[in-house]
DNA sequence: TCATTCATGTAACCTGTTACATGATTTG
DNA sequence: CAAATCATGTAACAGGTTACATGAATGA
C-alpha cells in the first residue's frame, strides 16, 4: 500500500493536479515510483476522502478546470508513520532479464537488438536525470547542494535513478557485445 | 504474462520440482525474476496442461514424492516466440525510494537506519552473486568463460544482479552519510 | 483537419499477496 | 521435543493493467 505514500511524497514540493501527477509517475519520468493515471485519480479521491490531501478547484477559461492537491497535516503525519515501517524487500521483474536468462536457447540476433534498444532508452534517461539534477542544484556544486540545499530527497532518488540507468547501459552494451562475439565465433564466415 | 516464460527459462538448465523452483524464485536468490511458491505451483499446472512443460513423478521413500518438470519442444518454441516480443519498459517501485523522496519531511534517524539496513542486504547479495558467478565459471577466467562457456544466459543476468546490488550499496551508504552530515549541521552541539 | 495536449474518470480483468491447510522427515 | 525442511496446494483479497469514455483547445 505504498502508492498513497508515493503520492503524498510527490505532493510535498508542489501543489499538483491529477493530470500533472500522472505525468510525474509516468514510465518515462518516474524516478521513485511508477503508476498509471487511473490509479492516481482513484488514489487522490481516497486520500481526499480520508483528509490526507486537500484539493482546490482552479478555474481556467482557456483550459478545462482542474483540481490542485496539497498534503494536509494528517497526510504529513501518515507519511512520517509510513517512513518508520519496515520495507518490503525490493524484487526484480524485467522481461528482458528473462530473455537474457534464456540467451542460450533463443534467437540471439533478436536479443542483441533488444539489448541495443534498452541501451538507447537508458541513454535517454541518463540525459533526462542529468538535466534534472543540474536544474535542482542550480549554480551550486553537487557537494555544496548536498550539504546545504533544501529538499534533497528528490535529488537523492534522482541520483539513484541515474546510477541505475548507467548500470543498465553498461550491462546492455557489454552483454550485446559478448553475444555478438560468440555468434561470430560459432558461425564463422 | 512473463511469469510462465520465467519458469520456462529457469527449467532450461535443469529438471526441477515446484519446491526447488520456489527456492530459485525466492526474494533472497532470484536474479532474474521473483515469484511466490503459490504462483509457481499454479503456473506449473497451467504449463503442464498446455503441454509447455512435462512433469514426471519421482518416488522417494525417505522424503515425500515430488514431480520434476522439463521444458517440452512446445515450451521451447513458446519461449523463443516470447523472446521476439516487445519488452514492457521496466519500472521502479521501492518503498525505500518513496521514503528517501520524502527525506526532508520525515524522521531522518529512521531513514538513516533503513538505508543502513538496505546496505547490509545489498552486501549479502553481492557476496551471494559473487559466489554464484565463481561457481558458474569454475577455474576459467571471466573473459574466457564469456567467450566460450556454455550457458552464459544465467551468468549475464547474475552479472546484472551483482552490479545492481553494488549500485544499491554505494547509494545507500552515500545517502546515509549525507543525511548524517546534514543532521549534524542543523542540530549542532 | 487530424493528432496531441489538457483534464478526469469507469469497468473489467489479470496478476500478485496474504492467509491458511496438510503431513512426513530430518536437525538441533 | 520443537523447529526447520521437504512437498504441494486452496481461497480470499489487494493491487495493477487494459480497454473504454468524454470533451475542449492547441499545434502541425
């Protein structure tokens, strides 16, 4: 039941609408949790009913009206309570890993193509996270920001995201290279 | 629907019982997919009914009887078909990340403790993966094994697991250190 | 004018988790 | 003698995904 807490954590820094939240939790940009728009709208409704967030209507004439949400005192308390609970161990579930596990029994060309594709995705994310980090620390050095910056939570999760994607990139490239070499060795000429 | 393919991939190297599979997919040892015993028994039943795996009863007098499963030709074909499908992008869902995201609003001591705990888990896994890798390559060097070894699929996924946990370890330690420093700076004396 | 973005949902479905059940054997 | 390991499941529930719906405004 961590989705609600992820939503609360996302609303700490800024007031957001369901739509904006959905963009933050999107696969392409989520650096600490992922969720679909449907889940978020449903969760926001529940959170509001329970008084953990408060919504206010913003009338727009050029755009459809929207509701912006803020974390309430009760919401903050709930988040703090959650922070003290035990973590469920995190697990691996990735299609690509399954395919690589079966590398010796499936079409290698296809695998190499998918590793290359994943590498490209990782590269794009690395640039995205890199830019986000630069934006957060502004003109300060990383060390300076980590010591004295306000709001370092998002910075830290973003650092993990960056390192994770760097790891993906390295592994995908290396694995693809190894598979290419073996293919060449097994079917020479 | 990748659980079935993960099961097929796990059965490629050796004939296993549901119980043995469950141990391989356990949180502590799963290097390419995680699942609970209940899921695995159910999935094995489905896979057998569909003819993708074949089970054979092994009678034991000292232990309860068990059923060992092998991948059939149809199963291999299904795995190969799966390997050619598009990957769903992998996403992040980790309680600890949510807590770190909220670092500036929750109890810092608690967070540091949890980061330290996670670091210890990562260390244990690093040793586990390291040992597994050594065992797989035997007396060969890594380069030699990657070039000419049979079954490199499991080796590659294990390498990713190792690097992932190393990344976790580094990040947990660094984040904890940063939070400790800031705590000291904000509440001196 | 057609696709994309803004903005918010409902409903059906599939997957994964939690709780529970059973029973024999080895290890401490 | 109690706990852990071997061995296999069922049932209820929570969480996440897919499909679908609506409607206005902007950009190509």
